[in-house]
């Protein structure tokens, strides 16, 4: 009986250790975005992705962040690049922040939607979870187009069961002082706000098993 209890204790200990290891194992995070994530026009290390890395360290969350964002990137460009990025970095989490350049060019919403769906499917097939980051277009693009564009992200997120940040520039878009002279790209002062918008959904992913 004593031997049995000892064996039971060892099994319980190993089970707890394995569970703790699964939760504490470092996660690989891949960010695929455009200029809003690529630190366009601001100092290196001032963008929301760099701030995310700092916050992960502060929160003592073991994660490696790879920022594969490129200024001017579209959903089709991200879709084309993603297979090689997944193969190289083997991410546990993929953050997709794309679509703004599609919208600014007035590209068809169904095309952008198809590209986002393909990217999410690709990530999920490779056992990665996806965080989709949404965007709004300026009102001068017309109400019909801007609404179709904005709701596209929610539609894709729901159908693929992916968490969504509805609008990454929430709290920024209505403050001209937080934009650079081109009135398109946020200043460094805006990026902590952007991170605040993204963090709750991201934290839920990175802290999960």
C-alpha cells in the first residue's frame, strides 16, 4: 500500500509538471502587417509590436515576437508571403494586421476577405491560433464601401472562430495630433494606445494553453 501511494504521488507530480510546462512553454508570435505595424515614420522600437515585446517581458510571459510587417503590404501580399513565414518561424500565434492598403486603393472587399480567410486557414492548418486586427476606412470612401470593409473583419473572424480587434486605431483615429503629417500614419505617441486596443485579445491567446 505504501509503495502504491508513493507511485501515485510520483504520477501526480509528473502530471502537474507536464501541465505547468505546457502553459509556461515559450510561444512564437508572428505579426504580419503593413506600415501600421512596421514602424513607418517613427523611431525603431517605438511601434506597438516593439511595445508588445516589452509588455510580454514585464508580464513575465515567455514569448518570442517576429515582426514580419512591410509598409505598403496588402492582403494578397501577406497571403503570398505567409507560407514561407510559417515554415521559417513555426508560430503558435499569428497576428494578421492587413487590409488597410486594400481599402485605401479601393480594392474589392470580397478579394480582401478571400485573402484573409486563406491566411487564417493556412495558420490554423499549421496549428497556429490567429488574432485578426480590424480597420476602418475614412468616410470619404463612401458609406457603402466603408461599412462593407469594416464588417468584413467581423464576418471573417466569426466564421473562422478567430478573436478580433475590431478597430486598431480606436481612440487614435479621431485625434489629428496623433498622426504624422501625411495624416495616415500614427505618431509614436499613438502606439501605446494601439497596443492597449490589441492587448486584451492577444493576452487571452498567449496565456492560454
